[in-house]
């Protein structure tokens, strides 16, 4: 929300990332440490944890028919989908926070920051 608005106002402070999927406009790098801190806070506070799990079904999106032969992993899928969504005009920075998949699976679940982003996707 506010982070995306701030980035539009001051393009000098935004970072452009080059990835194997092309240029990403004003995308904040995926920060594993930040994600782990958020998960820790969720675990410590029962009401936040309860809200997190109550909204989980509305924040997940199934993606099927993934190519197995290319060797996709969670990080490359996370980078790819965040890049695509940002280039399509999604205002939330890094809207996908987690990818759930089992090994070299042909499907995965994308977990979005909020249900609104899931609907937008």
C-alpha cells in the first residue's frame, strides 16, 4: 500500500532489479530475513496468528501444469510471479510472500500478502 505510493513519488529511492525474467520496475528485493521476522511475530501473537490462518484460504492461488523438466524451485517461481504481477501493474510491492510446492511438482500454491491481491491476480 503506502510503500508502493512512496516509491512512485520518489523514483530516485526505488531500486530496479535485473533478473533472468527481465527488468522489474520499482520492485523491492525479496528479503528472507524480513519474512522470517514476520513469521516469528505471527507465532508470538495469538490474535495475529488466528487472523493469518483464517485468511489463508482467500490468499492462496493454485497454479498447475508447471514444467518439471526445467528444474523450477520456490525462489525462481517467486521471482517470476512477482515480476509478472508488477509488470502487469499490481500496486503491491512483492505481492506473493510464499510459494508452497513439493519437490519437483507439477503444481504449486501462491500465497499472497492479502486477499485483494489474490483477486487482482
